C-alpha cells in the first residue's frame, strides 16, 4: 500500500499564529507527494497529517527473520504526531506513523528534511523553564511530568530546565528572581501542578514585567503553559477543554499561542494579585477555609467540606458596585471555541494597555457609570474565563471567552438550602445562565468592587484564601500569552 499524502505547512489554529514555510512544501523532489515515489509504504496511514501537527521525525531499523537461517533489516521512517479523540475532539493522544523506507539513507534524508523544516517554525519553544509542584493535588505532578509531558517535549526538540517547588509561594519567587539573561534564554514557563502553581507563575511573571528594564521587556514575550496535575485544573480545562496532560504538553510542544485575559485584584490593605479564573466569596470561600483545616483527608476533603458548608446555609451582607461592559458584540453569546474570532481580535496587548495592569484597580472607580447593588448573598463570584472543569464541561461562565476583556459577575442572593442545592447541581450541565433562577443575577462588567457588611466570609481567589475581604477587581484584556489555541 502506498503512503498517502503528508500535507505541507498549514497555519496553527491559535488566534495569532501564521503559516510556516518548509522545504517539504511545493511539488519538487522534496514535496510530500514524492514520498510514494521514494518508495515509502505503510500498513495504515491517516488521510492527511498537517505538517504543523508533526512533532518530529526519526529513523530506525527493524530486524526481521523470514526464515531461521536469515535475518533482514528494514529501514523505517517514524513520523511523531498526534490524533484527536473521536469522542472529544479537544482531547489528543500521541501517534507514531511508521513507514517502511527503501533504504536507511532515504529514511535519514527525510528525517533531516522534516526536522530541518520544523526547526524553522519559530513559534515552537526551544527552551522552557518547568516548575513542578510535587506536593499539590494527589502528589502526581512529578510522575505526570516524567512519564507524560517530558517525553513529548523531548520528541519536539524542546530543552527543559526543571525546578521542583518546595513551599507555597516558591514558584513566584523563582520567576521574580529571573535575570534578563535567563528570561531571554527561555521561550516559556510551564507549571506542572494545580491552578495555584499556574497563578504563582503568572504573578511572578507580571511582577517582572512591571519592574521594567531588560527583564521586563524579556518577560513581555514569555508564554505560560499549564500541564494539569492538581485537584481541579480549571486553567488547563478552560484553555484546552480537558485535564489531559498529554493534550496540554502537545499544545506546548507545537508552540500554540493565544491571548488570555487576567484580572487584577486590589485589596484595601494595599496588596494586589492577578488571577486567570475566578474569585468567590461566601459559599466557595467558606468551603475552601474549611477544607484547609481538613488537608489530612487529601482531595476527598472538598466533597465533605462542600456538604458541611451547604448545610450551614450562611448568607453574608455586601455592597457590590460594578462597571457594566459594553453591549454584547456579535459572537459574544457563543461559547469560546477555536478558532474564536472574538478572542482572535485581541492580538497582542499594546504597550499602553500592557502598562495599565500596574495601576491599582481603584482607578476604574472614576470611569463610566457604575451600578450599585446591596443585599445578603449566599455567594458572590467574579470570573474572568469560562472556568471549565471535569464537573462542568461548559464551565461556570459558559459565555465567557479567553480574551474578550470582560468579567462575569454572579450574585446569588439569600435563599433556602434546597434552592442553593438546585443552583449548584445545575452548574455541571448548564453553567451559570442568566434567568435560570430568580435569586441569581448574572452581569458582564469590566470592573467590580465588593464591600462586606457585618459578619464576613473569606475570598477564595483561584484556590487561595485572601486575608482582606474588601477588594476591587479589574480585567485586563489579553494581558498574557499562553500555550493554547482554545477549545476545539
């Protein structure tokens, strides 16, 4: 059976990628069409393998013995790529396509051609700083890196400098401490662990960007990646639609790039931090505070803490002020799917916009016409991304996008435990949809301020409990670039 065509270069499906060129393109002797003429054969081969979905190629020899007294060597060309799951297109698996070559020389020539062309794809990372949290989640980050992610990146020719974190905040310290020369030597920073580790890397990188100088300039071009190995992994789920570590590693290896909104959270005590998922006050804050006292139970503590928090049925007084977003644009009420025109329109953040993230979110208080809401709430949530998870494929905010410059504010007013349970159980299937429950208000905004009244809960910001509950939040559109293309 003759080998079927391996297509020439195509553009990546991420929002800001461009097509690459390759010696394999065209119709000359170096074109993919020449494969069959060169004598390559294969037992089974997909209809097409886009060139930009190839990790690399290698050659090997297979020993076979047609009879007991003779041994024959067969040269083979191996194309390292991936395949999409039939059930879930966003979930990828590694795939090696093996073609029998007429000789070892021909196989070696094609390996050189393919890998040489791939090296010209400048969007692919050549060197990565990899941060591994060996303690988070089910303590599987080290195994996930060694068995799943590292082999994929090695196959793509990416070099990795691996550092294991030793304590909370260590990842941020490591990133903040990078010199300009070190930053220039890397093409990206990868967090192998849970959402908390990604947030630390994010905050460290933005701290360097805010410092200016050569280090700040080098940090601006840096991409972030998340290889999921935590308890929820909402970042990876929102970026790729799955918690699959293989999928996340493949997106990094292929050099996918898209912009990501980030929200800056300023507290009244003068502190600030950045987040890429969600901040929750009330139910989720109480749940996290209780689960922290039950860490000895492992990941199972979240279910128990959730049930106990639900039964307590607490509501909290708060004054909420929000700066409404502009009326929804075309495509804004569609789920964020790759390629997303709305997120693709963001592109790279201009220098002026990128500088705004250093200013306190309180600056927004003097802009536009604010709306004010006061009452007692079972929960207040501010999401900057869809916040997908294993439990909610559509996400907490199903209409949110990765880079549309909007926050989704969810206000769950005081209600009965049964009503709140109905609200919680609807999230896995529907997310939080406007109008589904009379006691739930959903609003799109660009900034929000929450001021507790009376007895207070705790703010849970992407899995981290804040020490100050009075805060102001502002979204910064496309502030960072990540190794992703969005959910296919």
